[in-house]
C-alpha cells in the first residue's frame, strides 16, 4: 500500500468515526445539560459543596463561580506540588520549585497542560492522579460549562439566567467525561497501555546495564488527557512513549478521543438553540480548517527534501517509527487545533512550513475544532464577528440566532478575540527583547524564533504542546507562560459570559427572508474565511520571520 | 428582476426621481461632483484638529503616524523615502477628512437654500383687541398671528381661523400651492412658507429656533448628527482591529532585531497604516451623512440617523389603504348585464346616462365604456334633442331623456324605485348581482331604461376602489426582502379582504380605529419585529410615536409630525418603501466597505513583508508574488494605494452601493463577490501598477 493511500484511508476512517459519533454524543450532551433530574452521586457532591443545583445564575454569579472554583484549583495544585515530599506515594521525589509549581498549577487548571517538568521523574503518583488528573476532568468540565452558558445565552430570551455552574460542572464531569474516559482507558489497556500503582521496575537491558522503568496509572490519565483536550502526559515523551501510546490503533483512538467532544459540541449547540443546521454550519467550518491543516502538514512532511527523507518516504526526524509521517502529521494537527497539546512526535523537528501550520492552528484561537467547550465558544465569538460584517451586507442590523448584535455585543466579542493575540505577541516580544528568549533556544535563526513563538502561542491559547527545543524551565518562562495561560483562559471567559448574559436578555428577532441565514454553506465559508483572515493578518509578520523564513529558504 | 423600485442607482446622467422633478436649487445631486472636492478642501484641513479626529479612532492613529513620520523625516532631512511616506500619510488623513467634508458640503448646500426661506419675518401678533408687529424671533408658543396673502408665515403652528392657499415650495420644492384650513388634518403650517390667498390666524406651536425649518437645517448640515448604534458597533470593531494591528506591528521590532533586520520607524508606521482598516475608517462618517442626504433628496426628513438605520431593519409595514394602496376613489370596473341584455347595450346605456354625471365615479363609467368596450367617445352636444338629468346627492341618479328613450343610472335603491314607479320590475338575478358586488366591498350602480313606456333594468355597474398599478409587484418585492405588509383600512372585513387579496398584501386590519392600530404595532413589536407606518392625522400621532419608523405626511397635523421620526415633504405614503430601501442601502454600504477594507490587507502584506525582510531571509522573496521592483517602491506603492483607494471610493460611499431588493442569501453572495473577492484582488493590481509607475522614477526602481 503506498503512502498516499494509507494516509487517505487513515484520515477517512477517522472522519467516518467522528461523523458517526457526532450526532449521538452531541445529542447526549444536550440532554445532559438540559436534564431536570440529578443523579444520586451528583446530589452527594452538591450537598458536600453546599450548592443548590437548581438555582439559576445570572452571568456575574456564573463567572464568580467559574473563577472561584478555578482559583481554589490553582491553590490546591500549587500546595500539592510544594508539599509533595510529605505526602504518600511521592516515590521519593522532591517538592517542585515555586515557579514551576505555579506554572504547572495554572497549566492544569487552565486546561493547558504545558509541562515544564518531566512527569515520570518529578511527580509522584498522588500528585499525578489526585491532583493533575482531577484537573484534567474538571478543567475540561469548566470549559464545557462556559460553552453551554453561552449557548443558553443564544437559546434563551428575556432572561438574564444562564443556568447553574455547579450543576453544569458536576454533570459534565460525571455524566460525560468520566464514563467516556473510563471506557477509553479500558480500551487503551487492552491495546497495551500500562495501568498500575507500582513503583519503577528495574530491568536488565541487552547490554547488561540496569534501567529503571517507571510505571503508573498511565492508561486512565491517557484517556482523559486526550478526551478533555488536556495534553499533559504521564511521561515526558507524552504520546510518543510506548506505555502511553503503544501502536497504530491506540494512536488512532487517541486522535479520535481528542477530536470527539470538540466536534460534537456544535451538534449540542444546534440542539439547544433548536436548529441542528446551525450546528452543522459551525462544525463544517471547524472541519474544513482542520482538514486543510492535516492535508498541508502531511503533504509537506511527505515531500521533505533530502536523500534520507526521500528514502524514508518523508521526514522521519522526531517521529516514531511505529506511527510514521501520516499518523504523526494527523496527530500533530489534531492536537494543536484542539488545544490538547499531547504529542506523538516532536513538532520541533517538523519542516519549517509544517511548524507554521501547527502554530497557525493554535493562533486561530483554538477553534477548529478547539478545546472541549472552549472550541465552541471561541468559534461562536468568531461567528458573532462574521455575522456582524456579513449581516450588514444584507442590509439589516446584524442578528445571529434571533439576537441583535448591538454595540455591547460587539464590544464583548471584540474584547474576547483580542486577548489571546495580545498575549501571544507581547509574550513573544518580551521574551525576544530580553536575553531570556535567546538563551532558552536550542536552535539559531528563524527556527529558534519559532520555538519561542510556539511556546507563547501554545500557552496563551491553552494548548500546552511544546515545540521542544526550548529550555522553558526557567523562572522567566515559568512565570510569563504561567500568566499567559491564566489570562488566556479566564479573561476570554469573562467576556464570553458577559456576552451570554447580554444575549439572554434580548427578545427574539423573527427570521424573515431578509435575515442572514447562518446555517448555509455560504456562511460556513465566511466563518472559515473570517477565522483564517483575522488570525492570518494578525500573525503574518511573526510567522514570516519564523516558519515562513525557514520553510521558504529552500 | 422588477424595475419598479424607485431606489435606482443614481448615475451621472442624472437620477430619475420618485414621482416628480425636484427643484434644482435645493437638492444637490446624488452623484459625485469633483468640484465639490476643491470646495471642501479648507474644511478638510480644519478637520485635522486632533480633538475632532479622535472621534474616528482609525484615522486618529493615521494622524499620529503622519506626525511621527514627519518628525522622523525632519531629523533626517536627506531621506527622500521618509518625506514621501510622511506626505502620503498626511494625504491619507486629508482624503478621509475630504470625504466627510464633501458629504457635509452637499448637506450644507441644501441647508443654505432652506435658510433663505427663513428670512427675517415680521409677525402680526394678535393682542387683546388689536394686532402688533413684532419680529418673528420674538414669538412665543401660544401666540396667535395673522397672515394674509403675500405674508410669510413667521413660525410653525396650527391654523385656528380661516382657510388659505399656501406656497410651501421652500420646504417641499413643490410649486403647486396647498390648502391650509382650521380644524381637521390640514391645519398645520410651517414657518417660512408663504400665504398666497385669503387670511388665516395661526397659533404658534414651536419656539423660534426650534421650528421645523430650524431642525431641518441642522439635520442636513450634520450638526445634529449623532453616531447611530450600528455605527458605534462598527467603530468598536474597527478600533479593536486597529489595536490588534498595532500590537502586531509594535511587537514586530524585537522579532526583526533578532532576525538582524531592524526596521526604521518610518517603515513600521507605513506598515501599521496599511494594515489598520483605513478605507472604512475614512469613509464611515461620509456614508452616514450621505445616507441622510439620500433621504433628503427624496424629500424625506429624518429626525435622526437612528431612524434611517431602523428603516433598514423594518419587518412589518403598516400601510393605509386609501391613497397608499388604492387610488382612494371608486371607479367602474365592470358591467353585469341583466338576462336578455347584451353587454354592449348595457355599456351604451351606462355611457349615455353618465354623461351628465360629473363625479369621478361618473367619469370612470364613461372611461370604462369607451376604453374597454370600444364605444365612441361622445360629448353631450353630440346627443340630439337631449334633456340631461345631472347627478345630485338627493336623487342619487343621473341620466338623459331623448325622445321616447329615458335612461337612468344610479344607486340601486334609487333606480329600483324609478323602475318600479314606472311599472317595471327588477329581476332577481340583478338583485343577486347587487348583493354580490356589495359583498366584495364594491358599490353596485343600476342602469335602467324606459323605452316608450316600457321600463326595465339593463344591468349593474361594478364600482370599486382600484388598486394602484404595480402595487402587487412592490409587495412581492418587499416579501422577498423579508418585509410583511399590513393594510390598514376603515372598511369592513369583507371589503378589506377583497382589496387585500387583490393588492397582494400579507395581512389587513379592517374597521381599524387608532387604538387597533396601536395594539397591532405593540403586538408586532412584542414579537421582535420593527414596524414602520405612515400617518397624517392627529389621531395617528400615538401610533406614529410607537412605531419604530413613523413617517408623517407633510400635509398632516403638527401633532403627527411631532410624533413621527420622519416627515415626507411630498406626502406620498408609498415613499415608505423607498425609506426602507435607503436604510438597507446604508447598512450594506458600511458592510461592503468594511469587507473591502479588510480584504485589502492581504495584498499589502505580500507587498510589505518581503520588502522588509527579504534582505535578512532571502527565502521571503518568494512572497513578493507581485514582483515589485524594490523594497522602497513596494512599501511606497502600498501606502499610495491605501491613500488613493479612499478617494476612489468616495463616490461609492456617497452614492451607496447599488441596491436591489433580493433575498438575504443572494444579496450576501453578490456583495461578498463584489467587495470581498474584489477587495482581495484589486490591491494586487493597484499596488503593482503604482509600483510600475514608481519604478520609472530614477533612484527608486
């Protein structure tokens, strides 16, 4: 079987699987968030945290709950790491230094999972499973909750109420993430991923030397790592490690897991606003961008120049032999465009232009299809901007899903899309202006610049993957990237929730023949163009000095 | 595509106006006059004042850039590049100001001619037992003034005594005088208009300086212009894009330093100005002013830009039946002969009997008989030996006696009495036809003859309220635009239904009282729909105020005009449809130029980025797909294009993009193709051409 056919078949299989799961999963999530009953387990949680799950919240209360919950999460994780040596199951590791502990705490609470540490040689089992893995669930559930709140803003009229954060959080965790993750973990174990609480095993290698091979609750973390678009691996090598990702099939499953919820959220959105076609337009826009990225990176990697590359059927540097170029490229694009950040190959080693596509996938704002929840709300914000401009062109005050886009809505949407580009560009500029940036690079020239740009693009957009090559465990990077993650996650949420509140208060504008129809292919096309052009215009100069300069130098 | 819409793209050949020719002096043409550019130049310079510029954030950034590059050029006076960039940045700002000044200038021309009408009048104020002469400006609300033939009415008010013909051409441009009389719906007079005959007493209803004329002047001058909600929203979006590009350019320097290609501030400023949405930023206020102006050219005055915008959003139109949808008078529409009578005979008899009927109905019967049935037109003196019986309100019949033949035509009851009085009978079938016509909301007229003593009924004439030509098409057009039309009428439900079906309106409100109208508006608004309506009477005032777009007829009462947010000087209720289209056109122009402006950036990047960095990273020269001759000429070409495109688009901004009543999908596809794809391609061509010209200059290429 030639490479092209293999790549096409693999991508097609993935798309078919996603298409099959998109409807039932999307409908299920819609049902979960509009259900009126509580499970017994959920009641226990509500009683324990003292929350009334049926009390409707207006946007300020919803936001306060999101921020308070996340702040507690950061403090808790920070303390956990700092006190690791005094806790059980520490495997004898030292406490994490303050800057790294801050970075890691923020990283996991913001659903970024940027790891400036090497998992297997720094974190004990309790921190991994009781701290980081818990955040893998709840940080994803927070993203889902905010997205659902925004969808309710579109779906509801003449009310300021957006639902209840605690109930959304608990339901997202218990009814959506936990069961799917559990099922996926079992399948991963069956496919060869390890799952234990044992300490490291000592083995004799072929050369006779002794080697410590650490095990742990890998498969369970692997499942939620991808499902929740977290990305923080148990091992430093992440999904390239054979214990995390044993082979081709597990690889495909992991890619499927990281795309499943983000690609199903538009269906949930369509269900909740009462018109599934609206969801189709959004998912189509996401899918087109993602597929274009996959094709671009696969082609560039396959066509890599050089004798060695051509003999190997493409550029194999930094890729696992058991995955090859196709599966690696597919994983790389999927992980950068979903804000996951798990990797099965090293993005630093990709061709210059491929690296550009990966960075571009992140600076799009993680919307194609984006993170769990965050992808949908990011894309809906983009849709608001696109509706505003295209709505004018049909001669009416623009409206989306029966909501008028007035100055207040545009102000909030514009602020929301302003934040991450600002963080990425200023972060990178500060790092480049100070000696810290250049000192951390392991490559010179445009590639070195790409490493720094990638780091801030990844942090501010809550992706969490690294271009590798950058020695980012320094006080400077831990701190600045930490703030980029924190602000990149929670500032947009402020505006998203405020927008939701503003939308929910409106009375519906009836649809007429003069209304811009936002479920048509034309609109999906405009959404693609708008997303790509806005990010493209913002980042073209920066990208031209990194990936483009490198990629076009041939 | 129907061409019946009166919103036509105005061309240099002179716009065909809706209905009538406007007085040349008052309405500046919709087309772009290059001479206006020169005339507006001083104003454009005056607008460079930063305190004025700050209201347009995008252009404010350009102005700061201009100052910055000028200072930089001054520190290095030998640098021709810095000077040239600085000059073109100043031109960019100037062009933006020019577009606004031109738009305002056209309004000012209109204001001036209005102001001429407001000459210093002397008012004859009534005092107890006499009158005194006071300046018009000294009048207070409630004063009563006398105006006689030749007097200029000193202020807005209502006629409380007398009736007079008034020349309102100063306001409306319509030279035919109008009648103003006390009481009723024709009592309002406007300051500045002239009494042509008779004597009236006017009670002043507006303070001097706050009259209708004053408000009109300040509106067309743009003095009262406030940013509309949509304009504010767009400004926010443009400002945030400006911030993004500012960040992209400011952060570029450290990246460039690392790459070993540190950029001069002049180049960075040039890049910034090219990227921020200057095209739409420059033209935004001109678009708004021009939108108001287009209304004024159609003789509609809006009290705020907000109302114009709301007009584009209207989804329900309330239209009065009489005068708007129908001609308002009953006309003969058909003959229904009785059994045994040929239709031609009935038509002949109807014609004969109507020659003595000078009412519009009577004339319409004659017209129907001659036009539709081909009967020769006859004058009364062509009928020999005739004794004419004219129509009177008492007999309710008209007819003629000629020899032994007597013919009568008239109301069913009167003619029935006439026939039975002569011993004839009315057949049941005819009575059935009479019933049927009444049932459809029409009016039946009977035609009968008495030929040598034998009286009989010949048949029935069907009179009905005739729907104006082309209304059906217009309503269909509105439906395609997503606008529902509701006909308002005082007729009973059956009549209303018949006319509604004939005119093709979507719904009707029969036996409508002002309260019903109000309730209908509120109901529509509760459903989120924006409602537009016209009205002229005092009892329309609450509904006019409640409607999102209320258009008062200029002939209406001052209460109606006060409550409305637009006044139609022509008093043409169908104008409402034009107003909606103007509102839409305004929004489309904004959206189209925003799209165009953003799409332009792609080409500018392809010009400037390789020019900046190809020296450091030769691979980036692959991005120079336009093959521009040198880095300096590339950057300069982008800046020059950026400035010139503003001037090139001023006519479009003032005229508005061509509008056709299409559904949203087709409209979007059309505008997106034109301004999105066009905006993507045009600068590639433009920049290349400018670069070619620049490369001819020695030292650049």
